[in-house]
């Protein structure tokens, strides 16, 4: 569980940091965004906040794994979530985004330790 938590913690930090550096920091909020509640800036801010939500949720999963849950339901719920994340990213990006690999590794580590 600890190894899976480490993989997920690295993934969460990388997602937020690299997302800011490579994607979000380069977005011009005045170009190409739909108006949201009459504001282009609000649309850009919403996208930025939404980008960081998976990292925050990943931190919650890390906390669960570090706590070493022994409740089979909790472990199975975390495992199912990690597998679903791996599948969605793999399919949506045709394996071009490395997130599928991180979630697959974490899934295998949780599965082996359950």
C-alpha cells in the first residue's frame, strides 16, 4: 500500500506542477474560452481549478493507502478507482498520456498487497 501511495503522490504532484508549467501557464484566458457566467477570465479560472482537483483527490487516496486500510471494501473501492482511472486515461489519450501507466502500477501494487 505504501508503494502505491508513493506512486500516486508523485503522480499528483507531477500532474499539478507539470500542468501549470506546460499547459495552464501558457493559456491566454482572453483567447479561445467560452464565456462562463459572462466572463472569459472566470472560464479560465474554472479550468485551472478543475485541473488541480484530480491531484487533490489523489492526495486523499494517498492518505487512505498510507493509513493502511484493512477494510476489504475500502481497498476494493480504491483498487476499482485506480483501475478505472488507468482505463479512462489509456482510452481517452490512446496511451499517449503517462497517467495510465502510473495508475496501472498503483493498481497492481494495491492488488498485490490486499
